[in-house]
C-alpha cells in the first residue's frame, strides 16, 4: 500500500471551464432571469445581460465583458442574504445541467475513467457553480466568491475573480489543499481567455475553440474536440 504522501502526490485533476465548454451558452444568464423575477435585478440590467448572452453565444467571452458582468453582479447582490441567492441557484441548476453538451459529457466520462478528479472552473458565482458540479456528480468546483458580512453580500470579492490568471491562482490553491500534481493534470476550455489555466497544467484540450485558441492549439499539438451539436 502506498503511503499517504505518495497517494496524495499521485492525484490528478481535470479542470473544465463551464460556459460553452461543458454547457451551451452561459450559466449566468438563467441566474440573471431568476434574479430579475425575484426583484433583485432591474429591467435595464436584464436587457444588458440578454445582449451579453446573445453575443457570448456567437463569439464567446471578452475581458471587458467579463469584468463588467462581475461588477454588475457584485453591485446587484450587495446587502442581499446569501441564502436568497442559494435559493435562486437551486431553482435553476436542473435547467443548466440539462444544457450539458454531449461531447463534453463524454469528456467527463473519459476523465473519470482515467482517475482524474473533475473540477468545474468558472467566473460565475460559487453558489451556482458548486451546485452544478454536485448535480453532475463531479469532484469539486472553483469559482468566484463574494465577501459576506453576517450572511449578506458586501458587494466586494472574497479572493480572486476566477477569470484569466485568477483561475490559475484558484486552481493552485485547490491543488495545494488536495495534493493535485498540476504537471500531470488537464484543462479543457473553448476560449483563449483560459490560456493561463491551460498552460499551468501538463495537458490541454480545446473544446469547440474560438479562433485564437484553435490556432494556438494547432500550433502546440493540443487535442481539439469539435462540438457537432449546435450551441444554443
């Protein structure tokens, strides 16, 4: 039997981006609709999020768009009890999980068969991403966390915005906690914005990649998985 330190050192993870990699479209948009219906998001912000969602369907994420959405979410939840957002997240998780892309579901099975811990990594709120991970039967989630004061959101982040290099910081924290060997781990994404995460691990897979990531994956010999079902 291997010693505990040896067993921990052998652990590997498969880090999956969420939007347009595991699921069609954005997980944040159904949450925005639920927040609007509950009175937490004004109509004009829902219109902005609808336009953002349509653009995201066609082109994927942008740095400016992702940071603007972060500020809008932080502002919208300031002063709201976390329990209310958890309630909204619980209500929409079945719908989000129903949008898992079949080819991506196959990648999740591959990762499980290879013995990897499957971790969802997303800029979306941990209250939503963690529940999506649990509903899919995965081993964990890394996502954006908002600061709390007496159970209510302050409107500030707690830790990194889990986007771009922020994803690297957060997966490194999880790797340190669980003993993942990142040099033997995997990362899956559709977007060039996730290049820092994909370069941090030993193996990268481009899933229905945007133009920039497709070009880079070809140059580096990374596996490219095409999504035959239409993104909607």
